[in-house]
C-alpha cells in the first residue's frame, strides 16, 4: 500500500516538473529510492520498507492516461531515507 502511495506522489511531482521545465513527452525517468520506512497507523514498530517491484507496478498503473503513460521508470536503491528524480529523458 505504501508503495502505491509513493508512486502516486512521484507521478504528481513529475506532472508538475514536466510542464514547468517545458519538456516534451518523457520516455525514461530515473528515480533513486533510499530506505524509506513508513509506519502503519502511526506506530513506528510496524514499519516496512518500500518494495521496488511494487513501486514500479504502481508507477506504471498511475501513469496510465497521463503524459507519463509508456514511460520506462528506472528505480535505483540508494543509501539514505529519501527519494529523488535524478533524470527525465524525453523523445
């Protein structure tokens, strides 16, 4: 579930960045994901790390019917606790 929520947040950010930068149709987006542990019901002892396969599925699902449909998402696990978009390739 958290993977899907993060995917939604990333897609929203991309939908903001792409027109701001005047980019054309994106074809590849690179994302770095740190060890993002999200707690369940506000209880830190019930936390889980983001699953990259689930995140990729969520990104592809949420991107449908948007400017991001068909984009290849490259997700890399890195040190740290945050995520960031590192590159957007356009056609």
